[in-house]
């Protein structure tokens, strides 16, 4: 079971960070064996949570940019410079922009040709 699904179910009444027991149960489900197996599973669960948190923050940064907020404003709220915020989240913005584009045969042919030409 992906920890994100467990997170969604467990967070019915408040922030999941207040309920470490749910996370510990997820670790025990993944590694019912020895204590070192549970340490390894806890690291994996922690990595999944961190990745999900980064995706969540990126989603709201994208929303803020689309609402007209500057990188300076976003950086101030995050406690980093505008350049640090932009470098961290520019990829998420690019993905959001490209996601709305429909594929067109002519565009695909051009992109394919451009990719072939750059390999020469």
C-alpha cells in the first residue's frame, strides 16, 4: 500500500504529523520482520512522505505563480531568496504549462526533427 493512500485515510481529523502511530503501523506492515528491516522501511516511508510534500508545495507554488505572485513574494513566504524558490520549482511550472497543450501532428514532427538534428 502506498503511504500516500494511507496518509489520505489517516488524515480525517487533523494533521497526520500529530499521529505518528499511523506511520509506525505502516512501517510494521511493510517490514514485519526484524528491527533493522523496520528501520529500512521507515526510511522508505519517510522518503515517500518527503516526495509527496515536495509535490504538494510545488502545486501551490504553481497556483501562486498563475495567480500573479512574484518569485520574490513566494520566496519570502518560504524563507528563501526568489532565486532559490524559482530554481526549486521552475520544473513544476514547466510541467503544468505543458500539461495543458494538446498534441498536434505538425508540432510533433517538428519536435522530432529538432531532436534528430540536435543529435548529429
